[in-house]
């Protein structure tokens, strides 16, 4: 009969490394899910989703049916019509809440780890800097997509189910891919920018405020340039407007905010995203060698 | 010669939690060690001495006056805190310089005092580098420099040896002793008891918000003399020695080891007499004598494990 | 096969060679890593963990070459860093299961191990509270736990007693001793508190300015000082000291205690101390051959003199 020993057992289990970065994602989500404010923000993001759900039901069933008593009343409501641009609008209007969620979840992601001296602890485990970075970025991107692309796709599905037709189905495929592309173009650079600020600044609040200021400054500059040089194309330098412009392009919406080929705003976003990625990568790589 | 710190019937509570309970204490010249487990009230006592907290009851006088909101007293105190907080983007020199300016020195004096203080702690060659680049030991020295720069009449050091390498520790000991010899009383609070033992024999021991011992370690140890002592004796023939002493009435316990015995006795005086006698002669049974209760750690353990 | 084999290692950190031609073999047991600040101790540990690339020379841990096999090495090594680390918004359990998973354990395994290891380091019910409520001692225990969770055979500890109160320090040192002696884990302890190192380790390696100054067993480094003894009497100190003088001894008080460090002339026997005590009307309360302290050995190796050297 074994006598109780005050010690820990020899580890007989297995060590399996599949996707290390996914462990980082899981942990980040686990931590976020416990925060009250986060739950509140998620709730906030679902308001528009609910409204659109109702709108689609109203349009698809009531307005389309001429015999319905409410049809006449509802059809006079501005914006009740569900078309391609509706989904563009949906994602567009989700932008503020998506931004706040990403900022809330991401501003402290890297700087808190620095502050709490966790880098040494993490990297003394078999975790590479790219696992760490990919995990953090993936968390934010998944978060962002889950309040933009995911509900958009669900709404599109709802629309097709309620108004089944081959034509609509084909259109739906276009709308779905446009939604996905728009969301990616919206979420990915934002996520990378949040991480870049988080890795550069010493505190969570500093990072959030800095990013906020950068976006305001960027928009103001673009506005100033376009006013003083009297060319609307300079508005393309503004990050939010560049994103919106691309979205309009994906959805085939005319007239666009400003008259410019789509590759300029795309270039701006791509370059921004790349710079942010390089910044974070550099900071995290340096952390792998703790000071 | 009045005491540096006089505490009378001092109590301090925070809400329901009492941090200091009816403390009566006098700290005089020389180096005094301030000891106690975490939660004993040490940091609260330090804060009261520095005037950061007002006593809930009772009084405290430092260098003759109450410290709270009393610039005349506060500018004579040098304090080296345990925590490691510095302004961002400053160099060590700048930090000490600005502390001097806050103290009230003018531009020139502050710079000069900062230089001298940095020199005293051997930081002259790195003093213009940003604090972020310093190792723990260097930050520790800058903190000490800041405490010394205004030539205080009383030094209060909280864990001053933290992060210093053995050489740095040695220098710190020497510095503290030099300061004490020059007449500056120093109070050192530390958890590393054998270090306190090296620099001073005077200690103040807090536990649970109360003072449980004060004075010279040897005196406190002598008071514990009335309690059973544990003595390590080395011998060439432990069993013969054991047979010799087992018959004595004051021996409470005997433990046989390869190279000797561990004795527990209720009458240390008689036991040592016995052992001294057995150490004489050609082939003595007793080779070495060591008391396990000798160290400050043992005294501390005894007093806090009551 | 030694656990760690370091051969003529040179590593640059920040432009300067932080380690210069270091050769070291670390076998099983408990090793103390000593050296002044800036000696290269942390550079050595970082190189062994695979963070830094050697400019020349080689490092092998468990016969795996570094930095190529860095991930494999980190899998089998536990590291307890010096700085205070915390994950304020989550509990110790949550933090440790995360660490376990980063080592590649399944969630279930990680959960089991977390609780086992937390029991071992002595963290009780507070493991379910958020770490922002923890005291320094508790955070240190969590730090030790995360270094043990994957059952490593090699453990690096950097100033493990930092910030702990006297009881906490004793407990931590006892825990480390137990790990080294009873679990067969090779422990490398880096600390400035030499008595701690003496208590826990059997060997030391001393570094200074990027080179190995000396290495060997603590026993051999702290050998007895020739013809020198420590003695303390109950009372009548002055009379006793005078008698010692008369017998031809050179003595020095080991301030601030009242223990004397005495060098005896060649002819004097050990029992003379006791005879003289009787003559002075007192009794000897402490008597043993003086040994070099590890601190003295260290300082001598550094070429400096300390207040603790013999008479």
C-alpha cells in the first residue's frame, strides 16, 4: 500500500504540439469571456444584427406580399428595401462597435504581458515569437469578423431562405464574398494597428488613446488636404474612408465617395497593415530575448 | 541625548484592520534592524515615522518633532523605499537631482549633491544613462543616493540590499556602518536576517502589529536562556558521549549523528559546564560546540512561533 | 554524459562579449551560479534556453545542441525568472493550465498537473482567486509552480527568495532542496545571497566579466582555515580575551556579535580554549574550527578583500 508522499508525480502524459498559436487564441478568449464590459460590448454589437433581422423579415415577407395589411405602410418606410447595399451598410455601421471591441480586447494584449514580466515566462516554454504573434492577431481578427462578416453572412442566408430564387441565390454569393472581403479589409489592418500600438506603448490606456488619436489625426489630415488642394481624391488618405471606398467597390456601389481607382486605397491599407505587422514582429522578437 | 524616534502608545487601524497595536518604542543612535514577518506592521510603522499616515492613537516623534506635514523634520530624513519606481525617461543623475530640487536645494547645489551622492554609491560612470537600462542593483544604488544626497540626520532603509551582488552588499554594509559611526542613526528593515546580523546587534522585532522584542540580539537571546536550548556537539565517539550525558537530569532529548550529537537541554548553564569539562584532556569527548539557537533567525523563529 | 556541456563559449550581447571562452560541465545535483552583476550569469542562462546565439563555441543540453534544438530544450527545462511576474486578471489555476498547455499538455493533463504542483509549492485555496490579490510570496510560489509543471529534469532558479519574509525564505529554500535531493532534478540556483546557496547547493561555479573564475564543490571552497577557531564565552569577555592574548593568540571580534575569531600559535591545543575559560570564570558557549565562508571564497576569487577574512 503506497504511503502518501508530499510531492508531485512524474509526468507520464504526452506532450503534443499541434498549433501552438491556437492555444494563445483560446486563452485570450477565455480571459475576455470573463470580463463584464466585454460581454456588454458583444451585446451592443448585436443590436444592429437584431434590427436587420427584423428588417429582412419585414421586407421579405410583409412588403413582398401585396395582400398583407401592413405592406403598404411598411413599403413607405425609407430604407426598408433589402438590396446589396443593405449588407454594405450593415458592415459599415458595425464599424464603430467593432473598433471599440478590438481596442478593448487588444490594447493591453502585448503591453500588459511586458508590464507583468510574462514574456520571460512565455518564451521559456516551447513557444516561438510567431506563435505568440499569430495567436494574438488571430484572436483580434476572429473577434472583428464575428461582429461583421459572420452576422452579415447569416443575414444574407436569412434573406435567401425567405425569398428563395436562383437569381437571388447567385446574387447572394456575390454579396457574401463582398461582405467577407469588406470585413477583412476592415478588420485586419485595424487588428494589426491595435497590436502595433499595444507593443509600442507602456500601458493599455496609452495604446488605446494613441490609436484613437492616430485615426482622428489621419482623417483630419486627409480632410484638410482634400479641402485645401480642392481634390476629393485626397480623402482616400483617410483610413476609414479608404476602407469604405473599397467596400463600395466590392459591393459595386456607385457613386463612390471619391473618384479614384480602387488600388490606391488598397495600397494604403496594405502598407499600413504591413508596417504595423513589422513593428509588432520586431517588438515581440526582441522580447524573446528577455532583458 | 534624546532618541531619534519616539513612539508612545501608537495604534493605527485601517477600517477594521489594526496594523499597529499600542506600540511603545524608542530608537536611538547607531544601526537598528527592523524585523518582522509580512503583515507584522513594519511598513505601516515606517509610513507613520515618515508622516505618510497619521496615528489613529498615540504619538510619534522623529528627531524631536511629529513628522506629519512637518517639513522641518521631513527634510532631515533620508528614505530609501523598497519599491522600484522611477520617472520614465530619466537618468539616475537626473532622478537624484530632481529629488534634491524638491527637497529645496537650488540648481547648482542640487547638481553638486547629486554628483556626490552618485559617487558615494559608485554610480558615477553610469549615472547619465537612463534608469530603464539599469540592473536591479544599480537602481538600488540610485535609490540610496537619493536618500543620502541631502545629508540627512536620520536614514530609513527598506530592504537596501535587494538585488545587490555580494560585493555591492559588502559596500552597503560598510557604508551603513560608516554613516552610523559618523553619528547618523540608520534604521534598516530587512527580511534577510543574517544580513541584519552582520551590520547590527540592535533589533526591533514586530509581530502582529505589536512589539515583541527590542534590544541587542545577545540580550534577547539571554532572555531566551530560560527556555530549552538546542546544542550541536561534534565528537569522535558520539555514542560514548551520549552515554556520558544521558544520565544528566537537564538533558531533554538526544539525537545521534555520525559526527556527534544534538542535545536539547532545559538548563543551558549546567549543560555547557558539563560540555566544557568534557572538552578537556588528551582525547576529549567534545570537539566542537555550536548552539542552534544562536542566530537571529533562531531568535526570530522562537519569538514568532509562540 | 553531463546534463549541460559548455565548450569555449563566446556570446555577445549588446555589442560586447558577455561570455568569453566559458567552458563548464554541469552534472546532476544542485549548482550555485555566482557572480557580480554583469558577470554574464543571465547571458549564460539565456544561451542555454536558446535565446542567444553563440558567436563561437558550443552549448549542449541533454546532448541537444543549441540554439538549433532550443524548443526541445525548453520543453525539458524549467525556468523561474527573477522579476516579479503576474497575470492579474486570472487565477493561478488558469495561469498554470495555460502554461501546461503551452508545454503541449492536453487540457485535462494540464488541469491535473496544475493542482498537483500547486499543492507541492504550498498554494492553498487562494489558487482560485485572481492573481492580483496575491502577496509576493504567493506569486513566487506560482512562479516556481510554472517551472515545475512539466516535470523538468533541469531547473533554473534566479533569486527565488526575492521579496519573501524570513519564514517564506526558509520554506522556499527547503522546497528547492527537496526538489534537488529527492526528485533527482538538477537545480541551478543563481543568487547573490551566498548563505542561501550554501544551504541548498553542493557545488558552485563563479563567473566574473564573462569568464569562469572558479568552480568546485562548496566543501572544497569553504575548507577550514588553518589554526583558526571561532569561540564565544558566556561572560567575562575581557578577561578571557586577555588570557588568549597571553597565550600568544591573535584575535579579532566578529562584529557585531561577541564571537571571536582566534588564530592560535602552533603549540596550542584545542582544549586550551576550555581551560582558559575556566580560568576566566566563564564557560565556552560556541567553539569550532573557523571555515572560510562562501562569501570569503567568492571575494578572494574576485581578488578583493572583505571584512570577513581571517586574522
